[in-house]
C-alpha cells in the first residue's frame, strides 16, 4: 500500500515539475547521486521504496516534503505535491548582529501605540521630535541650493562641504590632512559601516567599548570581524579601563574604537585618558577610530579634545556630523577624516575609496549646508549652557534619578544620555530586557536596556533626556513609583 501511495505521489510531483524519469536520472548523475534506470522505474511502478538518501534527493529535486512522498497526510497545501514554497531567510551574516536601540521592546511599544496608548519615549537620540529646531539659516540655505543639488556629487562629497569640514578639523588640531582625506556620508552610520567593511577580514579583531553605541559592534560583526569589548569603568567616570584594553589585545587586533563624547554614558574623555589610549595604540600598532558626533554638545565649560590631535604618527579616522549638533538627524549628513600616518594605511584607504565610489555619493542637499552649519553662530551653544534646554534637562533628570532608592548614576558631561545603574540585588533583576518590557507595559515608558549597548550585566539602562522637563518629571515620577515595588 505504501509503495503504491509513494508511486502515486512521485508521479504527481514529477508531472507538476514537468520532469520525466530520464530527467531525474540525469540530475542525479550531475549531483553524484546513484540512481539507475531500473530503480526509478521500480519506484514509479510501486514495486519498491527508495533508500533515505534517494528519497531526500527526489524530494529536493521535485520540491516536495519527504514525509508527503512517503504517504503522510499533510496539513498544508504547499506539500500536497504542489510546489513547495521557497522560504527566504536572512543571511547568516546577521546571526550575531544586535541593534536593540530599535529592537523587540520598541516593537512592543509600537504595538501599544497602535492600540491607542501613549508612550513616553526616552529611547532614541533624535532631537527634532522633542522640539529642537534646525537653525533657520540652515533651512534657508538648503532651499536656495536645492536646484543645484540634483545630480550626484563626487564620491567623497562637494568641495565646499569638505573644505568646511577640513577647516573645522584644523581648529581641532587634527594633523596631516588635506581635502582628499575627508569623506562625507549619509550620516556617520554609513561611514561606520563602510570603514569596518573595508578593514576587517574574517576573524580580525577590533576593540570596541562596552557599553558602546551598538552600530560599531554590529558593523564590525557584519564585516566578518570579531568585536572584542573593553570595559569602560563606571567607578572612574566611565573612562576606558586601560588594563582591560591591554589584556584584550592579541596578534589579530587591528584597531581600537573610542566614542567620545560617549553614547550611552555621556562621558567626556580628558586629554590624559586619550593620551593613554594613544600610547597603547602606538605600542601595538593599532588604527584609532574615534566617533565624535557629540563633540559640540559638551557642558560645564569642558573642552573636547580630538584624539587624532594627539597621534600624528598613528593612523586615525575621526567621525562626526550634523545629526546631533544641528538637530538634522533626518537630513543624513556625517563625515570621516583620515589623519596622521596615512602611509601605513595606503591599501586600506584604497578600500575606503572603492566602497565610497560604489555608493556613488552621500545625500547632496545635506552636503550643501555643511559650510553654513559649521560656520558662524552655533545655536547649539545656547542649549548646553546654564538656562539652556539640554543643560537644564540634564540637571533635572540627574537629580530625579538620584532621588530613587536603588538607582545611582554618574553625571553626564556631554551628549544627551544618562546611563543609570540599578541595584539588581534589591530589585532581583536577572534580565534587563525583561525589565525594559515591564517598565513599558506597566508605566508606558520606553527606555533601552543596558544589554542593547553590549553591556553584559543586567544592571543599567539608558535614558535620552531630550524631552522637556515636564515630560521628564512625569517619567521620573512614574519610574520612582515603579522601582518602589518592582521585583523580578
Ligand atoms: N555615533 C554615535 C555615537 C551615535 O550615538 C549615533 C546616533 O545616535 C551615530 C553615530 C549615528 O549618527 P548619524 O545620524 O550621523 O548616522
């Protein structure tokens, strides 16, 4: 009976695929599968059943399920001898890639919003929705130039934009650079991806901070590299732990990434700390990648130092852009600057050029306002001084968080993030993503858990303090209540 059913189903599948016995014999021989004329005719005539490997071959070739061929009644139409639906899976290159800033907790928040709930969003560093306006002059100048921006620019970007970036870099004392060393990108994001893809071979290691801005780890991993996380130490103002960095360097370490000012901690690295990183990079011949997108959002009269200015003999790549300082994250404009000892990176620079050419150019209307944005009055300065929104919001959220029993935090000096610590014994927190979901579901507050920043203890979360004080007040009061009873 089974032989007959098998024969019937085999014939149905062959008909549906338009394949005859000779076709199966030919395909089998091409694939090195032993399938003779007499075998196939015995199967078709219900005289015998195939061995497992032949069954597998027939099912694959005829795009049906093995179980169905063997007589099992199937639940789905797809396998009733009809053509099996091909499924499309994501590339395995993405298996270890994490980007939780827009991850599952955010999906749940969207679901809740769709159901009509209002969510307090403290999760994403996007200034515009919080009422931070782009300077008028930037909009005016973009409008005026729009009709001149219809074509592609050169791959690295418009001369005027790169000249302005070069002058900015000169003010930051970044050494040995010409206009050819400046590449514009669709945000720093695109350039992080490009710089990692051009550098890393499978298994190459790169030192990345923990906590980090997770795009660095994601892009290094996607490029085939191994992101090795060095600890930033909360006890020391979240500065990189030099001993940990040294311990983690191997023969395969090619580079070190620093994020300064830092997302998610809000730390700003002083010159002495940067000097120690340069010394380590010098000793081990590492490239330095420095993400400085928040360099114009520094408070308390502190000065931002570009690490490249301390390393004229090393090869450095410095990243910045206008998303944060000019509140135009949506326009997508960032840049990277190659500096220092470019001789040792000649071949890598060829790779950067290739990838930059392949994407033709970055968004040209956004490039057209770089000169305007970087010159003249910097309206961002009004936000970061006492009385300014970012400064006052930082003061407020810091004070509010310290007032919550079981919560501690280092006061941020730059950017617009704070990374509080939870007493996980007190709250019995074992899973920080679950904590983020619980906070969302119970208090309708959306934050990002520490794990989203490659922080490996379940004891931190990040708050974006861009919302106005009234909103921060409501959020922090709700959090205080939440932490008064929360226990995982
Ligand atoms: N680097 C850091 C440290 C960031 O926090 C962000 C955005 O949040 C980016 C890069 C991406 O910036 P862009 O908008 O230029 O792609």
